[in-house]
């Protein structure tokens, strides 16, 4: 553990933490019907930071009703698209003005490095808001040259309109609480929808602050609401008949439950789910680039990234170099709280999740696998797991098959690229993958055959607001980012005029 001085908490962050937190409905804090409260922990110490309401079904009813009222009154969708764009661009400025407070709250609540919170959770999110705001003025339909044959001599003009789907439920996970809330919020608002966000019970703080800043930016009351809570809250929101679209990010088992609940009401839904993401490193790979890329793609946010690399297939000619390089760097990584900017590995989000990751590691030890780094418990306060590298893993091992969602890399040697491709695709998941080679011809041929919604070449995990993101197979349905994100919050209406 490091002994470097931590970043000092800003006055704004301290003030926010000292409040008694409520639900955020119809433009301001509202007391919950439920008397239950949820403890919110600091993963670096295990101490309670604050508490939030554990909302019940009546609280969800109230939030959805306010979002419905705002939608029906067209307080948001009735604005000119240019005005919605202007307000969302101002929202980006407000987020930027409050960037350090948001980053510190995110680090305190989620555990991640303040460097990641500043650069990705806030910095990349501000860029995303500015990119997505522009779509408010670019939602288009199309004209259709129809051939309707009756009555004889009649002429028709047909066209389509894309209209906001209505009230959206955005269910947000705990790994990137601020950023993924914004991924759901901004395209929904660009399309003209209203929304109820439910953050994870582990990480509710930045969603509540985000809602306050939205009002400050000029988003009307009722358009953006936040309910905090656990299972009852989430189940009530997913099954609510007043919701027109659910956007869910989280685990595959929970996503299936959300989808099943939505279908009962014929609620539209999109699911961004789990991944067990492979990297294939060919014989011509640049070893240093591959090692650095695997560390960045595997240990970002302590591996708590749905698109993180977790199983690495390396050509045997480079296997020893890459395995040793990963082990050396993992063993040298320093552990510490997220508010220590020099710490390279930070705590996991909760004690429960730490225990789950440690169970995966214990199973790998029981299976007799060879550890090159990590694999031992960190005996300190907080929810830490050492960065772990496991070598020569058989493809049927649990550590290869199961999503760990922690700082664990499993290495597998191969001789034939066709075998590596087969093994990479032999998974129920299909979210992301990477290919490491300097041969453009080979790269272009293999990319086509990799079963994943995103394939990186010579990198792993970078995203861009214009690049569609989502999974195949058990990794979900639908795409985020780009025009696909906005269109997911619209309905297509056909109009046919006889004249």
C-alpha cells in the first residue's frame, strides 16, 4: 500500500456528503415513502459515507408518474430541437464546471482512481454529452415511393417520422455510475424522452448530483428523475406499465429478468450485459505494446469493466515473453485508495464483490493452475484484490469460462491462429475482443470471423461516442453510441397521405 498523500476533498464534495439524501423527483429532492435506508460505503476503507433511501414500489410509481406528466405535457419534447440541443450543450458546461466534485464523489463511492474518474467518468462524459446533444437536431425520417394500387387512379405520398418513445427507465450498474447514467440520459433527452434513472444501490451518489446539475442547466422538472434503492425498486421499475423503454446495463442473469419483465408490458428494452472478452496475440505481435495493452485493457478500474480483456491467447513463439512481461508488471503495481493518484490498483466496489472475485481465484488454485502474479488476499481495510496473472490455463477451466469482473488475466498458448479463433469464439458471451498483429491482411480476415460486437486491433477497451457499442450472444441486444443510441429511444411512425 502507498503512503502518498491523498487528494484533499473539495468543500463541494464534503457538503454533498453531509446532506440527508432523498429521491430526486419533479425537479428536486423528495422524501421517500419507504422508511428504509441503504448504507453507502467507501470501498477504500469499508466505512459508511452516507445513506440513501431504499425506494419501494410507491416511490417508483411517483417517479414514473412525474416523468409521464412531463412527457404528456411536452415540456421537453415540445421544445424546438435546437433548444434541446442548446440546453444539453449547457449541461455539458455545467458538468465541466463541477468536474472535480463529481470525480471525487465517484472515487469515494466506487473506489476507482481519481485519475480515471477525472479523465473518463467526467472528462469523457462531457465530450459524450456534447457529441450527443447534436443529435437532437438530426433525427430524421424518410420519404417513401409507395405503389398502393387502389382505388384506381389514387396517388399517395408516404413518409416516416421518428418520435420519442416516451418514458424511459435507465438502470445503471456500479462500475461506471456517472458515465453510464449519462450514456442513457443524454440520448434519451436528445430524442425528446423523459427518464427515471435507478443507480446501483452500491453507487448512487453521482446520479443524485447529476440530477441537480441538470436542473441548473435548464432541463425542466420531471424530465430527469432519480430513484435510489435495491431489488424492490429495480423490479418495480422494470415491470412498470408506465415505462415505454428500458435501457439496462449489468449482468446477464439480471438482464434476462429485466427483459422478461419488460415483455409482459411490451415495453421496449435494450440490454448491455456481461462479457468474457478474449485477446488473440499472433506471432508478429509487438511484445511491449501487447503487454501494455493487456494491462490497460484488463486492469482498468480493477477489471470491473464489461469490455475488459480477461482471457489472452498468445502464439507460443511470444508466449513466454508476454507472460513474463505481464507478471512482472502486475507484481510491481502499487495498491492504494482511489484518492491516491499514484496508486495503480484500487479497491473493488464492495466487500461482496471482493469475496466473489476471491472465490474465482480460489477455484483456480483448487484446479491446480499456475499463478504468475497475485492470488493472495490483501490483509488491509478496504476491498482490495491483487492484480492476478494465471498461466497455461486449459480452455475448460472455470476462470476461462466465467465472468470474474476483477483484476484477473488468464493466459493460453496456441500454435495455429485458427485454433485461437475457435477458442476465442467458444464462449456464451460476445461483447468485445481484440486482435494483436502487424499484418493488415491477417487482421482484416480475422476481424470478420470474431464473434464480438466490438473488435479492437492492437488496443483493447477504448470507446468513442460515434462508435456503436453492444454485444452479441449472451452479451445483450441493442447498441449504444452514435445514431443508434438516439434511435433506440424513438418509435417509427409511418404516415400515408392519399391525394
